[in-house]
């Protein structure tokens, strides 16, 4: 069996511990240890010596313990068996972590259960080579970044779940707002996990929470986002939900002037019930009287002609641009952003002014007025394309994710 003369390792930064494959050494073997490396010399399963950076010759002058390990006459090339372990002490700052399945948590602000996913990365450095080798590496021939991810997965998953849940309850914020507190969460998690890493001879350089999100296809998330979008719309317009219902009653009465008085009477009762006041009710009654006086039961075709502002691209009937759906075929009104002409579904341009048609929501097909919109104002559906593997945002139509390399459909 050949006797090794030179022992050296020039591995990458992702390998933290590497065992030299041969154990046949001699007293003249040279060990070359690079900067940021440390060598553990093992004999009989025990650490015999620790060697730092430099060139080391295996003789009794450099390693006095060899005189007790070798029981043959000294002065020649004495062969013996021993293990040589290289420990990489360089900083490794790109170890990624993530929750493989969503974490079910109750939103403290809206009292609904939401599934949360979280992603990030952390960095480590081996500072105690002997403790790291004995407690973590064991008999493995190599210990790399993948082994670190697998070994500490249970730890950071538990810590992340507890930290997010306690933080939401403590701050009283919604899970949809948690991304504003990622820095504080990262610092809290790093402080909680540093003692556990130190037990294995590892220093935790940093622990970053890069993103916390919710699956867009979850029914609870869709309902919550739709409700928040509706509330934001009401806040912008400047009226409450009860007022909107009253206005819907007025709108229904306006489409049927012959029966306006009963509709508005019902609207008056609802308005008084929700606290809009007698003054509002009196104004609604006056509006009903004026409406009946101005519209003495004209034929239905004449009423439509008086309110016509556009023509349905589906059935050709004319209707008001204030409507959301065609009264003839129930097609959703898809207005041109320039002239309000109804555009047929799938059309690229307005047939009247040739303006490009607004894009439709992939879920509810509602028109998207702005190319910079991130959510649908009708149903709350996200309009941002993301990678199904790492949830990174996608720009354009790439074939592969630029973050994790996952092949996209």
C-alpha cells in the first residue's frame, strides 16, 4: 500500500469539514494547511494534535506525540495510520432557509386563520474545530452547507414560527403587514439561535428574514384581500358600507322610475336604521318625488335612449357608462380608457379610437386600468408573477427563475 507524502486540501467555501481519504502516513509526510483552515490530527479515534496554517512535517520535532504512537525504531521512514481532518473556518454567509409548508396562524387584527411562508438566509463560521468535529461531523467523510441546512432545519422552523406568532400578538398587527418589521424579527431570531449554534462550535454571523408572505390561492387570503380592497375604495371615495348600500338602493330606483317611491322608501328606512338621520331621509323622499315627476312612466326604450352613453360590444344594446354590466346580456363593461367605448373581451384595441385595451384580471377578468397595478381592485388577486419554488418576483416572461434557477412553465 502506498504511503502518502503530501496532504493538502483546496476545497470550496461550502465544505466545512473534509477527511483526507487515506490513513497511510509516514513520519516524513508534509501537511499543508491554508489560511482559514485548521487540521485535526486523530489517532485511535482521539484528537492527537491541532495544526494551524502553514507547512507541517510529521516528525517528533513538530508533533511530539508521534514518539508515543510509533513503536518501531526511530531514524527511518516510519509508516503509521492516522486520520487527518481539514476544518474550513471561512465565513459562509449565503446559507438559505425557508418553510417547506405554510405555517397556520390566526391574524390578531382580523381574527382569521392565514397560512404564512417565510424565506431568508443566514451566515456561519466554525470557531471551535474540535467541538464542531466531535459534536456535529462525527464519522461523516465530509460536512458541507447542505448538511448544515438539514441539521438545523428543525431549530429555525420552530424559532421562526414562535417569533412570528408572538410578534404579531405583541404588536397587534396583521400578518399582511409583517414585512414592515423584518429587521426586528431578524435580530430577535439571531439572538435566540446564537447559543444553539455555539454549542456545536459555530458562530452565527447573521440570520436574515427576507420575506414573509401568504399563498395567493388560499380562500381565506382572497376574501381578506378583497375586503381590504373594498374598504380602501370606500375610504378613497369617502363613504361607509351602510351609505354604499343606500346608494345602491337609489341606483336601483333610478333604473325603474315608475317604482322609485317604494324603493326610496325602503332606502329611507335603512338609512334611519343605520343612523344617517331624518335629514337624509327627507332628502331621499324629495328626490323620489322629483324623479317620479320628471319620469311619468315613459316606455322602456325611451328610458334607455335617455341614459345611453355607450354600446355593448356583445349584444349591441346601449346602456349608461355608470353600469358595471350590460342590462341586455350581462356582459361586464370593459371601458376604453380614452373614450369609454365598450371593448369586446380579448380585443387588443378600442374599435373607436384604437387605444390599447386594458388588461383583464386573470381571476375575475375585471379590467386593470394601470399597467403598474399590483393587485386587482375587484377581487384582490395579485398581478405580480412569482416563482413557485422560492417565491421570487418575476419580471417579463423568463424560462428560469433568476433567484433559484427553477424552470418556469
